[in-house]
């Protein structure tokens, strides 16, 4: 019986576009194997480790759960295809040439190269000095909905994690993701609970709300905004900002009309990401 060397493991992962993507996304979001395991429905951490290192083959449903846990659900079918192809290879029903061809099709679907970076055809030219475009956008994650203040970055005592948003991980949508990230102003994220989410139609609880600190020019219907009230962040709808019909909890905190709500504005919820820390 022969044991794999670390070099062989690295080679296996480099040749496997999905295993490499799982590892990249997990590390970019600062997730431990335990956190990812919980988000994916209770997988064994050792199983996740071995999937990342090319030693284990997940079933299609498990592959799909991992995709959604990493916020990569748009590529669920690619994950499922990967699980099918890898299972056939392990069971001896696919030759090397077929596997190589399948890997290339998967890479094309993600628009990534062997090195794991976005292919040149998917990347627009970058201007020098554009720090956001040159790398990842790091977003501090608050442990609770505590008011982070108006500083460039929330106090360290409030921050439980940091999201690393990399446009390169969005494949064909990288240019749009880059543009969207660049528009964020001093962003931070906080967990949405059920009470907060219920104030705006379609806002899901259990997600991280990424807030962009933008001045309010005009409240857009359907958007969700964040105000501060007695040291806490509170979610309000565009309609609340326009007509001042705030929930009782906000009225009790002195935010009883549209003017008070606007004066307490922190920013707009610009993005939502699954809170895989749960």
C-alpha cells in the first residue's frame, strides 16, 4: 500500500477545479472546516478536508449542499457534474482522457485557469492605483447588530470575522462583481435576525447584510436601509424612510418620523450573503 505524499496531494487539488474552488472560497470567507460542515448540513470535517485534497468523492446532493454553503449556488449544476465525473473516475468507468476533458469543461464553466485565477478573457484591464480592483475587498463582520460608529473600520471588539470578497471567484460574472464591490462605501456586515428581516419584504433572516455607507439621495422602493437607535443597528424599508411609519421599537427610541429616521441613517443594505458561521 502506498501513501500519498504532500506533493501528490497538491497536484491532485491543482488538477481538480472544484476541489480547488471549494478550498479557495472557504479560506476567502475565513471559514473553518467545522463552520462549513455546519452550513452544509452536518458533514464530517474530515470528509470536507479529504474532498478539498482530492481524496474523497462526494455525492451529487452533498456537492450541491457544499456549493450553497459557500454562497456558490449559482454553479450548483457544475458541482453536481463534478461529483458525477469524479465518481465515474474513482469507479474505473472513465479513462484519463475523458476525465481531463471533463476538468476542462468545468474550468470553462467557472472561467478559471489551472492556477485558479480568472482567465484573461474574463478580466478587463486594471488601472494602476485602483486598490479595490487589484485585489479583494475585505469587509468586517460584526458579531451582533451593535452600532459600529462612523469610523473607517468598526472597533476590534465588535468584529468577529472578515469577509474577503474576490471578484475573481465569480467566473463569467467577475466584471459585474468587481463593479458592484467598487461601489461599496466603507462596508461592513452584520447578521440579520428574524425581527429585522421581517421589516422589508423579501429580506431573509439568517443572512449577513453588507451595508454600504451611502448618503440618502432618494429611497428606492424595495431597498433595505439601516439606521442607528440607542447603540443598535435597525433595519428599515424605503417606505419607512419616506413616510416615517417606523416600528414601535424605533418610535420608542425617538425615531418617530421620517426626518428622525433619515438623520439616523447609517447606510443601505447593498448585498446579502449566507451566514455560514451559523
